[in-house]
């Protein structure tokens, strides 16, 4: 499934994986939430409800551009830097193309929609 993220002057797509957690996330779309920087390698956004954590990690080959869900906090994570897979992460999908759009620093309203 393809989804679109829009915030600030950024607009980019991502592909969700076929797992129960990603399907649960997709069922929430369209979604208007706030995205902000966290640490030096990620942007985060709190979801309106918890997702099904069935697909939780650890998983192989964590990579820049991954879209994950952090189970304890109930937040979406967009990785623009290296990270390690841990038990409390669920990989939901990947950003299509490069991560340049999520390098924009700051806190912004963000809209996430389904495109296919």
C-alpha cells in the first residue's frame, strides 16, 4: 500500500509492508497529527491510538528511511539516520526515494493519506 506524507513544504510517499501492524496503521488514514524531531536520527508523531504490536521486532537490516512504530510510547517513527532494531519497534514500511524531506527540522502539522 502506498501512502503520502505532507508537512511544512514537504510531500513524499512511502510503501507500507504487508503485516498486521501496518494494516492497523493504514486503517487510521487519513490522519492529521503533529511531527517533530527526536534525537538526531528521527522524526516522531504520536498516533491517536495504539497499534496492534503483533509484528514487533527485533527485525533484520534496519535502514535509513524505515517507518516504524514504537510500542511503549505509541508513536510513529520516521528514521533519517542509523538506528538499531529492538524488541519494542514494529517496522511498518519505507519511505520511497530519499529521506531528504524528513530532514526539515522543527515541529509541524502533518497529514498522512492513503494513495493506493
